[in-house]
């Protein structure tokens, strides 16, 4: 039986703040396994499956490097967003530290 649902990468909790993390951002050239990106900007967007930004937050949401970590970044989506916009949300995370230091990740999260 075919389905149009994407693979679910995690969950977003209704009526709660949600910590969004990206772990281990590395230099795209990856010449040194310990060369983590520690000075980049993190931006987060949350979309309905129809591609509309979820109401209740100003997008993109800024995140930050977690001091002392190996390229870990975090942002918090506040509980005031419209969790009823869709059951499945598309989460886009961008880590941008300049040339060769950019990552864009798209995940699908189920709201529960």
C-alpha cells in the first residue's frame, strides 16, 4: 500500500518548547576529523507539508553554537506556534560558517 507520508525523523511536542539540535557540524572538506564548525550562524524554519511557514514564530529562528562542544548547535521553538497547522512538519536547519562551512538539513517531524 503506497503512502505519501515522508519518513519521520523525530517529534515535536505540542504545547511545549522544542529544542532543535544539530550535532557535529564539520568542515565540508573534512581534511581533519577534528575540524568542527564552531563559529557559524544557525537558522531554523518550520513548514507545513504544503510548504507554508508555521504561524506563531518569526522565521527563520536563530540558534547558536553550544560552547565547548564539537560543532553542536541549538535553537528553541517556543510553545506559541500553531501546532494545529499540520500533523507532519518539515524542519529545515541551516548551519552557515562561510565557504565550505555550510550545511542544510531537512527533516520531517510529527507533532504529538
